C-alpha cells in the first residue's frame, strides 16, 4: 500500500484506539461513577457556587431545554454586539473593522449553533478579542451544549421509568472540565510545537528571497484550532482554514486534527451503549455509522485519486490525484479522507478547497451533510441518529404488525409525529433555501444591491448551482464548510442562512430530547419473545436502509441537477 | 425562567475567564519554549527575517525553483484557494496556459512529465511545498541559469526533500524556500 493510503488507515485506527476508551470514560463521568478525573470536583463545585447553581437539582426534559435555550440566547446577544463593535474594543493589533449588522447576525448564530459558517475571512474580519472571547468561547460552549443535550437523552433511557433527568448545568460544566478543556490543552501544545503561532503578536513583516516585502498574519491560533476540531466546530483562525500552513503545518498535525474531530462523536456512541447498560445496542449503532462512513469514504478517495479528467486530457501526469485546492504536504488521499470526516460529523473545517474537488466528491460531501448522523457532531450526531431509529422502529413495527417499542417503551403517535417532522425539516430548509436563492439569482440578478446576485457564483453552470445547494446544506447540517467560491458575505446569504442555521440546530435538538423525555416517563414493558429487538444486526441494517431511502428520496433531484449533471457533462 | 437567566449569565462570565483568559494564556506561556517561541517559525539570516519555514514565497526568476500557482500571490496577509470548479472552462484555459509557460521556460521538458501540483493552485495560496517531480523538472533550467551542474542540483533537491512522516505516512515533498536558500548559499 502506498504511504498516502497508509496514512489514512493509521489515522482511522488511532481514532478508534482513543475514542473507544474515551466513550467508556464519558459514560462513567456522566453517570456520576468514580473516575480518575474526580480530583476536579472541588474546582467544579467552585464554578457551581459562583454561578448560583445547585448541581443536584433534578430537571425534567422541558426544564433541560429551557436552561439550554436560555444560556444560548445570552450568548447570541452578547456575541452579536461584541462582533459589531470589535473595532472599538481592545486586542485588535491589525486594526480590523467592526462587522456589518447582517454579517454579525450570521456569524454569531453560526458559532452559537456549532456550525461555523464563515462569511468573513479570519485575517481581516475579526480581532484577536473576538476570535477568542466570542468565537473560541462558543467553540467550547456549543460543543458542551450538544453533549449535555445528548446526555439528557441517555438519562431518559437508562432507567425503567423516569422523569427527573439530572441537571443540565452539571452536564454542561463537566463536558468542559472533564473532556473539552484538558484535551484542547494537549492538542494546542502539539500544534504550537509544530509551528502554529500561539502568542498575541500582530502581523509580522519580512523581505523574501526575491526581495518582495510580505506581511504575515499571525496570532494566538493554536488554542482555537485545538477546540475547533475537538468540538466539531470547524471555524478556523485563518481564511483558508486548515489548508493554511500555519493552521496545519505538517502531516503530523494533519493527522492530529483529523483524529481530534472524530474522537468525541465516536466516543458518544460508545458512551450511549455503556450508559444505558445496553452495550450491544451501542456497538450496533457504531457499526451502522462506520459502514456509512466507508460507503462515503471509498468513492470519495477513488474520485480524488483518479484526478480531473479534463486536466488528464491535456496530457498532465496526475500520478497522485487531483491537486487544485489541495496542499502538497497532505496529498489528495488525506484531503479526501478529511473531506469525508468533516462532512459526516459537523466539523466543516477543511484542509482542501471543496469547491475545487471532483463533481462526485462534491456529491458525497453534500450527501454526508444531508444524512448528518454517521457519527455526527458533538452530541447531536447521536440525537440525529435517534430520529432515524424511531422511524426505523415505526416502519419495522408496521411491517411485522407489532406495536412499535423502543428500549421497553411504547412508541406512539406523538413520538412518531415529532420524528417525522424533524425528518422533513431538513429537506424543507435545504430545498426551499436553495430554490429561493436560485429564484433571486435568475429573476433579480441585477437587483440594485450592494452585491448583485448575478455576481454570486464563482463557477458557471451546474457547478454554480452546486455552490448554492452546498451552502444551504451546510447551514442546515450546522456543518460550516462551503463551496467557498460563493460570494456569501451579503445581506441575502447572511440573513437566509442565519435562519436556516438556527432552525437546523435547535429543532433537531429539542425533537429527540422530547421523544426521549416522553418515552422515558412511560410505563416500562419488559422485553418478551414478541418484542422487536433493536440491538440486532438485522435491525442495524434496517436502520441503514431507512437512512439511505429517506435521504435518496429527499435529495436525489437536487443532487442530480448539481454534482451529477456536472459529472456527466465532463464525461463527454 | 428568571432563575435560569441569572444562572446563565454568571456561568457565562466564569466560562469566559476560564476559556478565554486562563486557557489561552497557559498555552501561550508553554509555547514560549517551542522553536519559534510561539510566534510561528521565522527564518533569520544575518539577523534579517527572510521568511517563515512553513509559508511559501513567490519565486518567478529562472535561477530559482518555482513554487505552485497561488491565487493570493503568496501574500501571507490573507489566504485563499482559487475555488475554481473542475469543469470551469476559464479555469481549464488557465491550466493550459500554465502548462505552456512551464514548457516555454524549461526547454526539453515533456508534457507528460509535468506533475499536477505545478499547474494547479494550492488550497491556502501559501503552500510551501512542491512534489519531488515538480522540483526535478526544473533542474535543467536552474542549472543553466546558475551555471551549476545538474548532478549538484539533484543532490540539493534530495537534501531539501522531506520524506513521508516516519517514512510511512503521507507524501514526500520539497520545501521550495529551503531548496532556494541552499542554492543561494552554494553560489556565495
């Protein structure tokens, strides 16, 4: 096997070696069992005391969601104004301007919802203060919000019949102190010792070998890059994200960043099985998600390694694969692997430019975000998967003529309705959003706006359509990567994706938590011979089939107009 | 609701101190013991800063090895890829022009020897590396411009080549700045 493929294989194996024990550890942390990090308890108690929180106060699912929404609203308002007035605040060594209202609206929503769509460029659009006190702060807290919400669901399924589901603040604080912060310190130091800047110094200047005077953007980036991956956020320090040689200096750091973004999503699945004392169910879910990963990864790698057919016709050697938008130190194989993991989980950081990947690669990237639950984002991946599970339970129940049950609780009309609505939400937001964008582009192309819609697209034809479809898909999935050729810093895209982002985040969190809360308080029915077992391979395959059928039905037409049409047009 | 609001407010303030003051300062402090003191790894020559090891520079003269095409002209105040789609006709024309100019400035070069990285823009616009093949195809041009033997240049390219990580993972690559510095040192 060549060294590029070997690098991917090693990355995936190391991910599992770290993530599986981490999952078992997380199950213990949130169940309140003894773990070696218990020496942090006095520190956490200090945090609770200063915040006026009693961590032993039990909440039901509605109180959990109220607490979650309250603190998220506080961050929205705080961040909006800090971004707006960043030019008047300290720690702005490069003298960058304040954001426009629509850009600030988009940016703050995007970071609160763990998406990190960036319509600004890191070097020129934000100050060191906003990078850390707004964006990096939200990297931590939005990831902790996702994890804490998932733990509420875990709690609901752990015991036979429950209404009190623990304390939201406790889950939130522990996600940070026991998981995100310690791992971030380690990753940030690996980056800093590999050449990523970590100090607060502003732009530097040098005279190059050929005599050009060049300015270099710098800043305390290592700290932010660590948590942007660990928390599946993806919003980077520099404009080019992890393709930037200071943000991702070597193959080693590339491996570290690829591993960092996948370990928590995998660990959460393992933790689910251990936490609810149904390890087998956890492993089956892990198996389905891993199968999904490979179904997307293998064709992506193959499409990138074969290179651009139009460039091949010019007679150029593409011995390693397609290179437009990629960095030599990573190569096409590691770039393809990255593009798959960053889209199946909701990171959205990039180490190559997705706009320049091959048409079919773009197809797999978008499909990965549409499904959004093969591992999925920090915490929310499990929640998204739960929706598919409920649908699968319901359909299987209908097929064999039994009352659908999940983990000893009857699944009835209300739960199925919630699941169905959440399933329909994604296609609605993506399709309606893209349709609206296309309408404005074609019918109001020369509208008298600051940025004319006709100049949005960086590429003509089918690929231009893909740029708009990708942007809406990425917003709905809270992913944050983009076909960055799209001119997206203007009022239409800032506002429209702002709304897609916020709906695509909170409804898919509240829905699964509500389902779990409702199921958890129902009477427990012991499993019998007549029970439809959900922890079997058969049911795992059933769930995978449901996922594939639902998404194919929802998105095939749109994907056919974009990446598929481009692919076939290049064949001729 | 009111209770949650004040709890949220206080928790947010505490987390701001922990995550945005203490955490980054601790990392910045430890990073002072790294090679570049946490400022990024700058290269000094005779006390003058001539660049960063990880950031590519623009090389256009025939006596230097050239890096990859860049959509920001190697201006490290920003960073970006071209974001050109694979089927974009204008883009493909641009690639064709790059091929022609490589053929023009490197006499004796055949089309099928040109590796893809030399005619496509990098993701960051600051890629410090080219492929080994990308360096090899320039040897005869640089040899002629500098009056150095091709064998000597091949040796320099070998020295500037970084093997795969641990010799196992990822591609080999040539750091263009490192290679060109060793060229300059040779001529001195």
